[in-house]
C-alpha cells in the first residue's frame, strides 16, 4: 500500500511491509477517522494473512466521538478482529489503555498499551522499527 496522511493522522514508514504504524497529532475529526478506516480496509483487502498495527497517540489532543459510528470505521474495526495480529498503542489516554487491556482478553488480537516512555517496547512488540525515512 502507498503512504497515508490525512489531517491529524500520518503513516510512519516501517522496516516491515506488514506493520502499519501511524502518528496522531492534534484533534482527530470524523474525516480523519473515515480516511484511515478506508486506508486500512484497503490494506486488509490486499494483505495475505494478518497485519500488525502501531498507533502513537503522544500528540493527540482529542477526537470526535461520533466518528466511531461511520460505516467505514465500523467495518475496519470489525475486520481488524480477524485481520490484525498485534496491535500496539503508545501514549493512550488512561481509559483507552484500560479498554485495550480488556479487548486483549476478549478479541483475537494481541493488543497492548504502552506509556510514552515505552515507545521502544511498543515497536519491539510489533517486531518492527521506523525505517528512518519519515512518513510515507
């Protein structure tokens, strides 16, 4: 898949093509979430097997909650249960981190939340690293 940038969301280029990492900065609006969902649905369509994901929320200041009810967003979230192997989130707000821990127990995705100071551990968890060329 080609690179992705939309509003507050930028794809981080990684050293592994099956690891899709994103940096979130500022406020995430409905259009940002829908664009990322469309991108990930394309990734799921093209992938042979599962993909891994990493989200760096260290710069996120908030999000529009109604974005969760967009059709493409719901489709991507549901598809992720069978299409994502490992899911790492860096600097998730406390409530989101607890939800990720809970989800790890009930959905077939190995999901973990990491503090901002544990970014290296999050990258190790998805067995990848940023490739040093910036966003793609």
